């Protein structure tokens, strides 16, 4: 009796049909995700891009894109980029040391579990609750502010205010630091003990191991994490709006004013402003993907 497998081998058309069917079935579990991305990412992006080149009457124009280069809107982009760079570097440099401390050999297991759990929560704690928490802590009558004032250190008398660029950057650090810990920790875990032992057997000191082995391997992951943190800060809206309102000229705040403002209501120009933000974020995410691909070969 000829087996079913042998029959399929002898029938190339049937075998090709089975392979095609298997490839098709593999896509079925992914269809809900693809549908979600299409409805809530691709279609809104295309709608927004189209609106950036339309007037209120529906005709096409380049006026909105040209208006992006006006000084006040360029300044909004530059302030957003500056805030993203400052918080990405601050959170990135701080996070890499914390991630190393919690993943290094000999560190108690409970430290990694505790920091990872806290980071998973804190990285998503933003918006109005985060702004209120910082106002209650470092506002003009916040707990920490009053405590320091009673001990001779008046922050607000020395020029600090939570409702400034520095205060906003400090607030952003609350979710930037834990996000960096979550992103970079797998890279530290991917550093194999054999590499350190091989370097030690060859006479390399710890500083030489990090200079010639550890840091070059971690560098792509570190740069990718910085780009992710930059994009995360660039797109934040609820936190700066709740904390500083229009006192700080950020691109996201300007977009919100173009949508909900009474005197500045212009949804088509808001689409153009958002399109500019999307271009910046798309470049960051493309570079992030390239760096992640390069670093992934060391983490297999």
C-alpha cells in the first residue's frame, strides 16, 4: 500500500497546494492584529496626511506645510526636540547604570524582580495623574518643597519651578528612566559569561573587557533605546498639557490648540503639524529598527 506521504511526494501539484495552504493558515492568527493596525494606525495616518494638504473648502494647498517653517512653529518643534534629547540622555544614562546593577552577576534575584515590576508600572504612568503627583510633591506647596524650605532650602526662591522646561524634564524622567531599564536589561542579560572569562584568561582587566567587548556590543542597543526614549518624549501630550499648559511652546501643545482652541481652531494645519511630528518619529523608529537588528545577533 502506498502511504499518503509518498502519494503527495509523487504529486508536485498537490504538494505545492499543501504548502500554499500551510502558509495561508499561518497568517490567520495575525489577522486581528493587522486589522487593528490598519484601522487605528494606517488609515488615520493616511487621513491625516491628506488633511495636511487641504483647505477648509476641500481644495489642495501647500500653505499649511509652508506655515510649519514660521518661527513660532519651528521653535515649538525645536523645544520638543530639545526636551526629547535631554530626557532621553538623562533617562538613558541613568537607566543603563541601574540596569547593570540589577542584572550583574551576583546581584540578588529580588532586586531584578522588584526593579522590573516597578519599571513596568512607572513607564506607563503619565498624563494627568503624573502631573498631579509632581505638583503634590514638587509644586510651590508640595511635600518635598515645604520640607526643604523648613530646612533652609527654598527651591522656588532659588529660581526653580516645576512649571518650566527644567520642571517638565524632571517630570518626564519619571517614565523615561524605567522605560530605559525595561529596554536595555535584555541586552545586559545577553552578555555571556564566557566572553568575560575569555577576556580574563587573556589577561584583560575589567575595564579592558568593557572597553573592547562589553560596550561595543551594548552600543547599538543603547543607541536604539535612546531613540525610543526620544520618540516617547516627543509625542507626549497629556503630561505637559496638565503640568504647564501653554507656558511651554511644545509641538504637541500647539497641535492641541489648533484642534480645540476657539481663536486658533484650524484642524487642517493641526494635521500638518502632526505630519511633521510623524516624520521625525518615523525617522527615529527606522533608525531604532536598524540598530536593533544589528544588536540582535549578539543576543541570540
